[in-house]
C-alpha cells in the first residue's frame, strides 16, 4: 500500500519521498521561488504574475509595520 496524502493544496507520496504544492515539487519551489511566490501559490492556486507579486509585497510591507505603541512595548521588553 502506498502512503499517499492528497488535497487541493498538496500531494504527499511518502513511498517516493515526494511532496508537491498545487502540482509544483517543493524542492523546485525552494530552489527557484521566493517565500511570497510560494505563499501566493498556496493561497491563490497559481503562481503570481509580476503585478501580483508587486501587489503582494506592498501589502505585506504595509501590514508588517508596527504602530508607535507596538514599538514602545518592544523597546521595553527584555532582550532575552
């Protein structure tokens, strides 16, 4: 019996040692795509166009900014 796990997002073939995301081998994705490209693939079901990637990176930059209050709290937190 083959150990197989299949979903719309991934396909795991344990017998062959192969994992794919949306039909793309994870090794190829790790070697040739960025975090943002792979995240877009997982969520949208397709690789991003250049425009998609620019929009996603802008969105991540906006959402990644800390408020002044968050910066103050982090500055007061112990380093360890």
